[in-house]
């Protein structure tokens, strides 16, 4: 089982010798580390496969365009009407085949690019949390990551020949996340932290918050989504009107 508060409480509450308890905790820790290594290896292999797939798709599209271009040149150079008609028909056939597969190729390419981008998002976020030594609570880790990227769009940019994952202000994930986790709203996600208040009425009482959705902090939005998802959706939809 994962090392969390429940596991530690159960392990430490037994009457076993201290060495036995320590061995159990270390064994679970090693199992977690091994699992993370295997998961990272799988993600890196998937990334490699995705990049190879993109190259193959682009090459296939380029092949069609070359065939059409070659036939166009042959049509210009031919003197026989019969030969010209043959090349025209062949060009039409290839063009129709190309157009038919183009949409499918682009859809597949976009799918793999989105999957690759998700890998970069997740990887950069996990590295930022690790580098910051931020004790993010396990139960809200995915919520924080999802809402962080919802509020802070990032993209890969080529800087001096090196790809970097930056936002519109050229700030890194580590920089932006580190700044946010120092705020009262950000501390909501940390072990022994707090939400710094939050939206009025967004706690267990369930009364309607006084602030619109777009004016809530990330922590306030998350608290409301956890305590009253129906109200959270209503506020989100109201903000779109």
C-alpha cells in the first residue's frame, strides 16, 4: 500500500519491535520508489513512440505531396494528349486519395501531439514539486495540477536550441508554482498548510459564495468543487454567460 498517514498510523500503532516497524516502512518506501521508476520508464518509452509516430505520419503526408508534384511536372512536359490525359487521371486519383487520408492523418497527429503535451505537462509539474520540496497533499495533488494548468497555460518554446516549458511571461512551471504555493490559497494544498480562508460560504455549510467563479482563487475553487460540485458548476456556467 502507498505510504500515507493511514499506513503510518497502522504501522506505528502495533506492538511490534521498533526494528520491525522500520523495516515495514522502508519496504513500502522502496516499493513506492520502484513503482515510480517503472512508471517513469513507461512514460519515457511512450514519449519516444509518440515522437516516432509523428515522424511517420509527416513522412507519409510528404510522400503524397511529392507524387502530386511529380505528376504535375510530367503533365507540363508531355506533348501527347493521350499521355497528358493519363497523367491527369493519375494525378486526380492520387489527389483524391490524399484528400481522403489527410483528415485522418491530421486527426491522428493531433491526438498524439496532445498526448505528448500531456506528458510534458505532468513531467514538468512533478519535477517542479520535487525541486521545490513542496509537501503537496497526496489527495489533492491531481486537483492542484489540473487547476494549475487551467489557470496557467504553458507551451514548449525553443530557447537557444533547447526546448523549455514556459508560460506567456516566459516563466517556468517551478517559478509560477513556487510563487502560488507561498500564498494562503496555495497553502491549502500543502501538508499542515491551510486554505487561508477561502470563498465565503464554500465550506461545509453549503451557502452560496459571495464572489463569482472568475474572482475566486485556485484554492477557493478547489474547496468549492470538493464540498459542493453542483454549485461550483453553476458558478462556472454563470461566468460564461
